[in-house]
């Protein structure tokens, strides 16, 4: 695989009401990006005080500039869908938001055998699926070990809606054999990797010890959903969601409006004994323009903004007090690393990019350090230490050398490929997406660098996230911007992009 690793992102948090950060288990992603938080006046009257002085109630309103492709756990590949699904579904484990360590969720405890190839999970009793028409009488039933078994079977079954089998193919005992049999239309033996001990106990068996197994279990591929919902809705599960989480899906109007309402039967409580979640509802709009989104936030119509372009920082960072001359901060900034990497990818079957010298030339012609300073004002780490984000401190980043800026070597490689000084090199289309991280501006800088250093012409095409992802997955894009957000917090999750059977048949890398 050849990539132009651009940068590892930093999360910048700007907020006006600290209390809202503790209102609910709202943010469960290990990769959140930049956001603003405020508090609209019309919500204050809906708040009520709970035990320990905790504020309860209110509707939390956010906006997404990117579309949701699917809410089905085995088909979620982008962050917008994850943000919704993570409030509706739950797995056996979840992540502690301060340490990213696995903690109990639907499983209240677990243990492993001596070599960590067999894990026993004990489920919470009394946890129920959301009320839904897929159940008899419309009332959600209790979650049992058989539901875990069913979801593992779905994970190991070939389907256009299952994009997560790669996570378990080599790791779970019997997964490949079960998947292969299903692919051939056979009726396979029971799945070896999952054993129902009793209604509240399951055993999961691995082919070999895997140090990040519990972190892996926090992935959305392991969310638990009921068989009744799949049988009732089929492919419509992309816009349906029936889980056990703190909110249930009330409204789903694709690319227009999503409303999640409080699950009154949720099992969670806080340290004071207050029933979770604190919020009455979450509401998500889909305004695509970032300036319009920021205006809505300032007008009190939104409580949070995910991602803010660098060139809009000045619109939110306050002004000078005429008396003291000190800056009056409208929002409090917080900056922290993110488990994400952003890069440009090549289609290796493309007539141009199947030549490794051209791919290397493009890599060496991009000045990543200047790119970060110019487009992101230094809010990121240049991708010169490989693909693993430096936030993962159990990985020796400084010893890994990526591609440093070297325009002389880049021109030499392009000449070796038959294009001295870029002569005769055809125009290339770079596909990127609109969004809050200056993707279009970054594409323009890349375009300029490749022109100045290689004398090649790059045309930029801006697409929606869904369109761009489809083009890349179908092999229709030759050169495109993309990124990798951690599935689970471990260096292996980034390095696995370069290893395994996934790469053997890859047509687009």
C-alpha cells in the first residue's frame, strides 16, 4: 500500500458551559475531532436538579455536515453514523472516556483462561431492548446470551450489509470456516468461537492470544441487536436502530433530521443514583455549510459543533475588553490528540499509479510541515513518522521514518518513470470531501505543491462523503483524500492496514 500520510489530527474543544460535558454519555467515540458547546436559553427551563446537584433534562442539539450512510452496526464505516448508533446500541464492553480502557457495559464482568484464548462474559440481568414494533406487543424483551451468539453469527455471515468480518476473520475460532460455508450456500456447523453457557453467560474463543481483544470488543461491530429487528426490517436496518443504549431512535429523516429520545428503561445510573441518561433527547440537523452552522450556533439553535475550520477560529475566540485590554473569551479552548490519521490514497490498478516511482514522487513532492502550518496553523502533527498517531504512547513513533519532503528526488523519480519535468504527464483528478477540517483548502495546497515541484496538473473534485467513499470502494477514484479513525485504541489497528489477507485482493489502496 502506498499513501501520502498528511497529518495526525488534534482535537480542539471549545465550550461555554462545562456542565453540559457531564450531562450524558453523549460522546463515546475515541475520535471526536473539534467541537463547540453552548447552551441555548430556551433549554434552561427544561432542566431539573437531580441528586448531587446534577442538572437533568433538556434537548441537546448538534449538526452534521456529512451524511449518514448506515446505522446498522456491521455497516457503519463513518463517524456521523457512529455518533448516532453509539447512543442507541451497546456492546459487551465500552471505553472509559478518560483512559480509553475497556470497562463493563452489557457484560458486568469477564475473565479469561491462562493463555487468553477463551473469554467468559457474564451479562447484566434485566437489560432490555428498546420498545419496537418488531417485538410481540411492541415491548422490548430482555437481552440474553443467545442474542450475543446471534450477533456473532451475523458478523461471520457474508452480506452486502456486513463490512466488519475482517475484524474477526483470523482471530475468532472457526470464523473463516463458518463464513466460507455460508458463502457457498452450505448449512455450516455451529460457530466455534461463541458458546452459550446459560442465559447470562457466553464464552468467546480465539485462535490465538490477542492483547487488544477487549479493546476490539468496544468496536461497533460488536454492538448487540435483536434478531427480531433484522428479520422485520432487513436492509432497512440502515435507517432503523433497535438496541439497549441510553437513547432510542425516534426520528430518522435521512440527511435532514435525527431525533433520539431518552430510554426510560436504561440500566445505567450515576454515582449519586440518578438514572442515566441526563438528557431528555438529542437532535441532529444536517446543515452542510460550516458558516451557516456556526451562525446557527451563535443564534442559540445548536449546542455543539463538530469540527471547526481553522479560518473560522477568529469568529469564536472572543474580543478585547476596552477597559482592561485583555481578551474576553467566549469559549474555553482545550486541545488534545486524536486517534486519527489523514492521507491521500492511490488506485494501484490505474495506468499511472501502478508505477511505484510515480507514487513515490507524489509522496516526496508534498511538504507536510508547511502544509500543517499553512492550512491548520500547526494544529496537527505532520505525517512523517508513519501512519500511527503519536497519541498512542506504546508505539516508538520517533524511530519510524516516513517520507520527508524531497522535491529533487521526486523529480528524479518522475523522470525515471518517463515524465521529465512533468512533460506528457496527464491531468489527474483528486477527489476530496467538503468538511470542517479544511479539506478543500488542503487539496488546493497539495495541487499547488505538485504543480510547483513536479509540474503536474491536478484537478480537484469535491464530493459528499458518501459519493467519495463509494468511488473509492468501487475502484472508480484514482487519487483521493481519506482518513483512518481508530476502530480501537491500539497501534495494531493502524498497522493492520498493511498486513493480512485484506491486502491480497485490494484493488484500491
